[in-house]
């Protein structure tokens, strides 16, 4: 259920706010400017048949002169002022088909003689605009307006349910192995390649209490007693192993577990067991099983990450955690080595990446608000997703092309789970009109949306899947097969399929890095790696800067609220960090040991920390009431802390130290860009004396992220207001802009 505060997060808000402020607005190059000079909308919303501008200017005839006509198929005529398309053969046939009668009239008689002058290859008919050529069915008029060429029906979505072969003036449909062509010569029906040949497809539905099994008609499978679960929304299966797995949500992270049970011969769930996953599943929204390798893929919508674990659960690695703001749905195609997922955070989108996390690609990021359920047609390589706010199901191909709306409106409100089998899409949605607040399981023909049916109703339905072997096609071999030593793909820790089932990537668990052989894992020894903090979830990670594989060189520092500042002490192996929301400064070794809080009392809003590796001291800024810069010993920090500088700062932020030369540098933000005061970089000796302004100008406002290149004698910083990186020599000369954010 969406609460009003959540609705405020909608990307549509930008249009609503702009419309409420009566001032001219400059739109970005990716936006369309409505005629009201206030509202900006995505260019992808222009000429799509829906009025998105308050004044409707995005659908105005002068903007979209051909929009209605383009919706008609070849050899069809668009009735004036409407979206009705009629066959050209029905023009001037004595029967009025258009509401305004424009398809009939005096012109039919008066202009008929002019047809002979056009030299049409197939047919000619008079229209209000003069005589026009048109073609036989399955042919298309060419640019010369006279000749006809075969029309490729296979380019039209839904012509065939699977294979389509275009022929001269016609087309032929076919089916891949394992399917039978139906009497309509378009549809394909799945068959079983193994015994028993009559085993029917079964719909598995996860709800708040159990995993249900029903036939596609909605009748419950009598041989399967629903297995008991708790608040389950994430569920998937492995057909080859006759296993169903789900996330059993407990009251705490420790009580949330991955459960699996066998479903042999559709005779009931047996051998229920727990797989101990090394990462928390408490916030997992959805999951998917790679049926070739047995790896588990999980979507965590609170910690904003997608992670993958091996079949034993003892090794888990992060697949994606950057530019994810509220990931929801996930679907896999291991035969192609692809992961598809939905995200409705700051920029709602449907994305794709390889199964090792590489080659991330946006497929859809316009006309989309709350993308949730996602499923794949593995044969035709189509991606279907449901938008729970705009209430539609749409489709694109694996490259993000050929976008089509399957169904939209009140019949599919608030869709959650989504799957596809043969010609039908199946989904769970909330039925607000139902007195018992049941979830409807619906079925809709993906080629004819009028073929719609409520299959059954359940309590709080979540994920659903069609349990059938055709939903998980096998391959002869794949790159993560066990080697002679029983290691998948020869990998020490975990083997992930890459950009196909014939390629693989070995990954290592946190705190280890991949060896030069691309298979073995070892503890890092003096390798360079990047340490970074992330606010949602609050976490600090270490990432290899040089390798293609994003192994985590250090055990992450987790369960933080808002890590705003960090530094390291290389000799001791400690990472020092400030958690501003928790009002503390802490540390942890890169191997995950010796986590402790070293400063708590008197800590207000620490925005910068710096380690003096020569004197074994810690410096920090505090944007609290007194605006201070302080220092303490790395050991016994609470007993040795001292304030070096107090006051005469607006917002002290980042800090770095240069113990070789005895200087410390820090930044000071100016809050209001309209204020005559400016942001600045200051410096002082490391005892707080000899303070002076190092850099200030009209083009410095929100300096942050200080970094020293001591060998080169340069200081770098970023300005969060002007979105750029700058640098200056430590002697105060040669200031220059290094890079602007717009080119990143």
C-alpha cells in the first residue's frame, strides 16, 4: 500500500512542481518543454497518445502531425480526427465506416478517373486528398507512392508466439524444440520431453503463510499440501533438482532464512531444509535461481544491492550496489548469461547486466514510475515488466527495443509478481474491491489483452512462477561445471556465468582477491585498493581499482547509519570512520576484526577525519555548535583528545594532513550561494597555529573531498555546488579545474 509520503517520491513530481510555479522553466536536452513554459516532461512521453503536458501540447497536431496515421498498419486509412484505422479497400465502397463519413462522398465518383493517371502497381482509391495507391495484404506502399513491396509481418509484435519466417506476401510461424504448433498456426504449446509426458504445468504462489501450488486453471493441486512459511514474498525453483526455495522472514535478521524443499513428481513438499546464507536476507525483496549453476541471486531493496550466493550459501558476493535506489524485481536467462532487474528509486528503470555484474545497460527509463515484477520469454528474448503505479504491463526485447503496452488500467492495479508461459502472462495484484483484501492471481493473453481472467485469489500473494521444465531450458554444458577437483568452473570460492553460459567469472569472498590465474583466491598483500563509504546502506567497502572483477579487498564495515568520513592507517591495517548519525568515530581492521568505537562523548557532526601516520594521531572536523578541529592519539583517543581550532568557520568539512611538512588542510562550506561570503580552503600547522586561508574565490562554495598527492605536491578537492574537481600546488600556485561532473 503506497502512503502519501511515498507518493511524493514519484518522478512525476518534477512536472507537478513545475506546473505549480508560474515562472518560465528551462528544460534539459532530454526533456520536452510544454507550451505553458513551466512544465518539462521526458521526450519519450511526446507523441505517445497520452496528454502529459497540462495543456496537451505534447500531443498537439503541429508536434505530432503523423502520430495517428503512424498507428495504422500498412494498407489502412486513418479516419480524420480519430484513432480509428480501416482497410483502404473499404474506402468508397458505399458503406460509411468513419464517423464523419470521410471515407465516402462525392469525391469517390469525381476523382475515380484520376486513378488511371497514377500508375499504381496494385490498387487505387479516391480520398478527400486525391487518389491514393494501396497494396494487397502483406505488401507495403513504397516511398514513390506507387510500387508495392512485401511487408515483413515478423516485425510486428505478436504475429507469431515464437518463430516467424517472412515470405513474399505472407509469413510462416514455427516453434522451438519442446513446443508444438497449434491449429491457429501461430501459437506454441509446451510439451514434456521426459517422462511423464502428461505432467502439467503448475503455478507456484508465495503468500504470507505458505507456498501454494495450483493448476493454471486455478484448481489446487490435490497432491501438494501447501508448505508453511512466514511473510514470504521471495521464491523460486530449480526444476532439474525438483526443488523450491523461498525466504522465510523472521522477526530479526538472524531469524530470516533461506528454506528449500523438494517437490518430487508433484507429489508434495518433502525434505524441507535450511541453507545458511553468509549475508543477511532480512530485506530481500525477490530472488532468482540460476538453474544451470545453482547460484542464488537476491534483491535487497533496503540495502540497495543485488548479491549472489553459491548453492551452499557459504560464499556470497555483491553483484551491484551502485546507482541502485530501490531494486524490486529480478529475472535470469542463464543460457544467455543475463540478469534483468527493476529499480524504482530516483530514476525508475529496467536494466540488464551480465550474470557476473558486468556490461550493465539501461533498457527502459522513461514513462515508468514503479516497475516491479519482471519476467522473460526465453525463446523470443523478450522482457515483460509491470508498473505498480501506472498500472500497465509492457514489453521490450533484450536490447530495450520494440516497446509495447500489453495491458493497462484498473484490471491490473498494483501488480507484484509476474511470470509468462506460452501465450499468457500470470500476475499477482491487490484486489482493493474485495472485502477480504485478497490478492488476485490474474491471467492475460500477451497477444490479445481482451483475453483476461482471474485464476484464483490468495492471501497477500507475492512471487509466482510456472513450475515446468520449459521455463528452465538446459544446455549441454556450461562454464561453471565442476572440474576434476569438484570446484565449479575451477573457482576457489564462487563461479558466476558471464555474458553467456559458455563464459564464467570467478569471484572471491570479502577480504580476498583473485589470483593471477583467474581462479584462486588469496589474501591481499600490499595491493592498492579503493576504500569508499555509502550512505544507503551505511557501509564502508574496499574495491580493487585495477581488476575487472570487483572483489572486496577488505571485510566491509557494516551496520553503519551514515559514514561521512574515513581514512586509514596502513601499518596497523585500521580503517577509521565517522558515523554522523550515530555521533561516533570508530575503527575496524581490513580483515574485519577489532571493530570498536574510539570516540563518542562530545561528538556532534564529524564531516572529516585524517590519520597522521607518522605521529599516530587522528584529526577531525566537527560541524557542531562550536565548529571545531580536534586531535587525539590513535590509542586511548578518549583520554587524549584536544581541540586545536574553534570558531570562525561556517561548516568545516573535509580534512587532510601532511605530516612530512607539518601542515593540515581543511574545507569550510558557505551555506547560502547568494551570501557575499565564500567557501574556502584553510590550512594551519598541525598544532593549530599559523592558521591562514589557502584558497578562496567567487567560484568556491561547497569544497569537500580533500586529497593530497604528496609526491607531486598537489592538493585536490571537489566542489559539490559547482560539480567539479579542482587542484592546486601546495605552494598556492597553478590552480586549475581538473574535471567537471557533466563529463563523467
